[in-house]
């Protein structure tokens, strides 16, 4: 295929209280992370081939700095409960090895990453009605990724592996970057007026389905 979903981020309230619901549902929470210079922090849940991240702004000055402003993370976080998309999708190379980004990008080199390891941000970042897209070509394909290996990937509810993602959103006026992403067929796209995301683990074999709305427009199935 060439590409895999490395992680999905969801813009959450400060300190991400929405993540508490996942803990209640039997998901093991990993270590949180901060992004010095970017002004954001997160709470994270790790799986054998994927990470789910609840992201929030902790320093609006850093988030609006000359370095970070072109990512539109601040605006996306501020509008997380509006008509825009609160989601971000990060891709990585699959086991065949590193490739060029599958959509048009620009290099974002935040201070919390080593020099020479930028994030390739899609040029659709300013389109807040679309998911934020980005690519990290220097991350290893799962399950080799050492960051994940150091985090809990076993969950009391038995969820293990990401097997499908369903993205619900309006279908008009897509950017070229988002269309290139859809062409990869990594997510199932469904039309609707409101933004919504379903994440399916293990093909939903346990028959469990939980919708976090109104906390956050996210359904988890396993």
C-alpha cells in the first residue's frame, strides 16, 4: 500500500477530560506528552499499530508563534466545538520503507523534534473544515516503532489493533491534499453535514460500540 495511519489526533478541552471516558471503557492510557515551543500537550492511547491522541493547547503564545502559526493548531483547537474538523491524521511509511509524502506538504521543524526530522504538513492546514493531514517519513512501520513499544498496548477491554477508520464529513470543495489522501483508501468516507469519526479495532469482533458525543464526535468499536 505504501502508507499507514500512524496516529489520529482529536482536539479536546484543556487537560483532555474526554480521555477519561476511554479509561472507563477499559482502554489503558499511555504517558502524556508536551510539545515545548508548540504550545500543546496531549493524552495518548497506544495500540499495536496505532496511537490515538487527545490534543489541547496549553500556551496560546507559543501556539501562535511564527513557527507554529502556519499549522493552524491554535485555530483548530479554538474551533473544536464549531463547524470545523477537530481531527488530524498522521501517516507513516508502511513496511516497504520511506517514501515521499502522498500529498503536497511543507516542512515543519518544531523544537521538540531532532533537527533533520521535520513533520511534513499538508498544504490544507488552513482549511479548518478538513482534517489536518501530516506525514512523518522517518517513523518505522508498526510494530517496530520504539515509542509505541515503551507504552502500554494491552487493554483490559481486549482492543488491540486498528483495522478501519470511518470519516464522516461534508463532501464539497475538498482540497487537492485531502483528495490525494482519500485516494490512498486508508479511511472510509461517508457524507454528512457534521464531522464525525469512527475507529474500529479488531474488525469489531467483540460487538462493542461506544459513542463519546456530546463530549467529542468519536465512536469506538471493538
